[in-house]
C-alpha cells in the first residue's frame, strides 16, 4: 500500500515491553520538531519548555510548556517550533499490546478495543486547566521521572500510569460512528497526504515534479498545491527541500562524505543551492554543522526527529 511508505519502521521497545521513552529532546533552531510520519503505536508528547505547534492528521494544536498531546495509533503527526524560544519536550511511544491481557476481559472490551478500533477518540490536547488534564500530566511526569531514574519498577508503574491516564481521558471521549479517525477532516485527505509524503520520502534523491505528486494524490496540480499547503503548512517544493536537508544532516553527522557528494546524494543539482537551502533551514552552513556535531556541541536533534 502507498501509505506504508510513510510508516515509521523503528521498533519501539521490545515484545516484552513495547515502550520507548524519549526524554528532554531540545529544539534550539530551525522550525521543525518532528517530521511528518505515523506508526501503529500510541504516543504522548509533553512540552516542558517553550512552545510548539503540532499537527495531528488535519488538526493543528498549539502546545505550551506544561501541556501535552496524545496521538492515536495510525495518525499522521508532525511538529514545528512556535516563536523564537527554544523548545524542550519528552515523549513516550507504546504499543497497545502493553495494555492488553491474557484473556479478552471487560477492560479490553469496554475501553481499550474501542480506542484501538478508533470507534472512540480521546482528547488530543491535554492541558492543566481542567482537573482531568492536570491529573494526566502528573502521571506523565511520573513516567518520565521513573525512566530517567531507572526505577526498578518503571515497567510496572508505566503500565499503571497509562491505565490511569486513559481512565481520566475516557470521561472526555468522542464517540465516532465509523471505524477510522474523522475528527477534524476527511480520512481520505489524510490517506492522500500519507501517500504523497511517502512518495517524497522514497524518491527524494530523484528529480520530483509537481505533476507526479499531484497524480499520486489524484488531484489537479492547482488543487494539489492548495491541499498540500493546507495540510503541511509548506509548499511541496519547500517540503521537498526541507526533507532533503534533513537527510543531508544524517550524512553530515555519520559519514565523512564530501559536502558536494552529499548534496547530490539527497537530490540537489547545484552545490550553491544546497548551501543556501541548508542555511535557510538550519541557520548555519553544512560544514559548520558537521564541525559542531563532531565536537559534540549543542545541536538540533535531527536524528531524533525521525524516531518519534
């Protein structure tokens, strides 16, 4: 399926404990916090400093320090920096198997299964203004603290806290009549976006034409450009260049390839245009970026961008 191209292939945790925790991820410059992607796991992300704008399917949510988002399984999501202040956030990504039991009991039937099937939608934006939100945020802080401290019982307490969090959120659920997320827009639009982004992520080293992207989405070129800008907040060309820069960063960090070769590898035909585009997104040159990474100076965590 085309949508599989955008699917994240990282394994979160293991079969015995399908959980990954990413503490204190810092975004100091540039605009992107998370690349557009999706996965079968659920996710909580909490901002602890600064603010960010997260996109979940077709919804955009401004999240300030002390607030969090919840991402249902299969939802496409991304994040951008809000303002000029650095942003720090932590995330937990977990498979629904963690909340399962050996037998299909009442908890599975009444609460967990409807969430997994997306017959029920839990709140995406969690704020401390209401009692239930404050409670969920406290449990989330406890999960991050237990993992950071390497608590002996962190696997057990994490599972317990997640159950408590879902119980708090379930009181504020939205019942959906059909399978699939319909909150905030048509599921068809989300699937088209997944297909187009997957196409870009697979073919970014090649010359990409607007016509072929529009055909991938089964739209006219004009309609596609408006659709893409509405969904991603970038034009198709801007997003392609941004994604190529992200891939270039990985090569700068982990290889000794010449910068001109990296530029060609990720799809730029001219070195000068690559450097100009790189500076636009990273506020530094490719060579200086590599030096900073080599000397372990503070950098935007581009590699982590693709893990969550």
